[in-house]
C-alpha cells in the first residue's frame, strides 16, 4: 500500500522488541521533534504516543516461534502534519480495534488498563493500522503546525 | 527512577519521585510504591521532579490510590503546571485522584 503523501526530513530508528529500548525511542522522538521545530508540549505528545505504541507492540505482537524481532520507526513531515510510523513483523495487532474504554466516575470503579491507546487517541490527530506482507504498520499523524517548511 | 520516602508529622507519608515515570521508570517503582500504598493511610506523591509520564506510570499511581482508599485512607498527587499534569488530565485522572499544584495544599489535604 503506497502512500501518495509527500513527506520530507524523514528520520528512522530500528528497535529490538525489548522494553529497555524505549529510552532510545524517547531520545529519537525528542531529537526529531526538535528538528521539526515542535514546542515542548508537542514534543512531549510525540514522545508519549511513540512510547505507548511501541510498548504495546512489544507486549502484544510477539510472533509464535519467533522471539525477538524489530520495530522500525520513522518520523517525517507531510504537508500539514507530522507522520510517525511504526512497522514490525510480529503477530497481527491492531490497536485501533481496542475498544474505547468509558471514563471512570470514581476511583473505586476505575479500571486499570487500556490507558496507552486512550492517550494516543487523544494526543494524535489520527491513528491508522494496516497489515501487509506479514507486517503491522501503525501510522500516527499529528496536526502540528511548524515554522519550518 | 529515584524514590524518596519521608514520614512527616500527622502520619503523612510524602513520596518524592525523580526522573522519568515512563514504562521502565514505572516498572522500577511499582513494587516499592505498592508496599507504601498497602501500609499507609495518608500519602502525598510528589511529581514535581518527574519530567515524563506514560500510561504505565499512571497505572501505578492509580493502583496505589485505589489501595490506599480501600483502607479508608487518602492519596493525593502534588504536580505543578506542565506536561505531566496535562497527561494526567488527558488520562482522566483529575476526577479520580486529587491533583494539587501546591505542595502545602497537598499535604493539608491528607493530614487528618
């Protein structure tokens, strides 16, 4: 599935499917965000969404009989948004199908879980999932205005 | 992630977290924090030196708050204006755990 959207300034990082790799991802997100001229809050949102998305992939997409594996992360700029893409060759995992959990009205009834996807839904402008060539591809778009073109 | 625990007057336990409460940071404080939440009834979690917060960190805070509440106690969070407070609000924590932007007010809220 090819993307017709023209992107620029792409940066790429390959991670192993290990939670200790998330710090490297965070540094990558901050560097890319700064290079794109994002402000602190925008960089924080980008960093958080990538952390949540990658943590979910690490937890959910381990392919049976195939330990390890990598996640390829890219960040680039399209015309009106920043595009972050995560690709991995693990078991199919579609975070967009995780049901939207209702907001708890009391601490007693609050359920612990599903928060990561909730944060991505709130902070990213869009989240799209594709399964192609035995790979998961998650695309997050952020409608950040940039002072750089 | 560093954690400093202080026992204050009036039976108040002040827990200061320093660093990133991201997935790894949350894993490292999960156990020590749940021990405190299981034993104490008046707890202030100080996030003023935390510069990043992810969902697992929020989950650890929520689990601790539930645990303290089950004993009839109270857990509140001291978190100044900034990105960490914004994430807590985005996650809907504002209505579940009292969030104070002022340290004195947070301590007063749990003191009997």
